[in-house]
C-alpha cells in the first residue's frame, strides 16, 4: 500500500509540473482569421481581425496560382464595422485562387485558397410541353384503362365464387370429424 501512494504522489507532482509547459505551448488568443466564399463568379472574404487605423481597415488581395506576392493580386479595400470587415471581387474567371487579408496595421489576418468553378448555365426547352389531359394519375395503379361491362361482370363473378368457396371450406372445417 505504501508503495502505490508514493507512485500516486509522484505522478501528481509530474502532472502539476508539466501543466505550465502545456499551457505555454498553446497560443493565448487564437485569431479568428478569415472566411472566404464563392457565389458564381464572385469571391468574397470576411474577417473580424482588423482594427481601423486612419479610416482604413486594411486590404485584401486575390492571387492567381502564377502570382507570388500580395502586390501582384487584385487588391480591394476592406469595408465594414468593428465587428466584421469584408471585401469582394466580381467577374472572377474559373480557377484556383489565394485570398490574403492584410490589416491596416500591417498584420496578416489570414490566407485561404478558394476554387472558383464555372456556373452551370440554365437549360431551357425550345417549347413548353403539353400537359397531360387527365393529370398524373399517381397511385391509381392501372385503373385508368376503361374496361367494358362484360369484363367487370366476369371479375365480379370470380370474386363472388371465391367468397362462396371460402365460406364452404371454413364451415366444413368447423364441424368435428365423424365416423
């Protein structure tokens, strides 16, 4: 028993000693970064990382795969409020792009890649199709065919004969067996 309690005490001591090291490895405040979205040929970015300095929130740049620096991309000034800043690029051709946001104080709010795909063109039919005269007839299950009187009488006679045969069989089965 004595041996296990000393092991427990030493284990707790090591855990308490390692706690400051574990907390130091995690950054104190993680930045919210940026959020990039596409709608058709429009790319937009939002962030809440930047602060306004001299009336400017910062700048966002849209870089193609062949461009290597922030200055080479299509730059747009961020606009917004103290809680959210945004920028957008329209008429962006299909491809892979990198969005970089630099705040007015010179810090980078974030970098994110985005893929712009071609928007499917809506297909139109040459002329409107004629609507069915009797509707869809969902769930009718073959009842849309107009059967003649003879067919209906023959079907009714078969159903009646089946009912009579069932009643006769059940009545005979109900009686006890006699020798």
